[in-house]
C-alpha cells in the first residue's frame, strides 16, 4: 500500500513539474474550463494542451467529463488533498522551512 501511495505521489509531482501544467492547475483551481478556455493564454497548439490535460487526468489531478461534445476539466480536490497530507507529513519530520 505504501508503494502504491508513493507511486501516486510521484505521478502527481511529475505532473506538476511542467510550468504549463502548473498554470493549468492554477486556472482550474478558480473554475472548471473547456480545452479552448484553458488553451487561450498559451502559445502552443490545442493538441499540446490536450496532451497536458490527459496527463493531469491520468494522474488523477484533473477530471474531464464529456458534456455533449466538449470535455469540461476541473480539479480533483481529493487527489490534491492526498498530496497535501503527504507534504505536511514530510514538513513535520523535517522541522521548520
């Protein structure tokens, strides 16, 4: 069980390692959005943004249910909470910042 949780944590950190994905997550923290809305501020293709979203979805950080013909992306607060709990544990072990 520890290994499984560790793997999920590794995937979550890897997913947040890219600056575009961090901006996407920050935007989705404010409100759910479609691919077009998410891609608007970036100078990359819709395909590139879609690939970032798929990775975030695979790690469980983002949900992308299809509503009619569009995917509406939103954060998965449970997975983010799991990561926060783990970070708090390490912070407590390590002492002050």
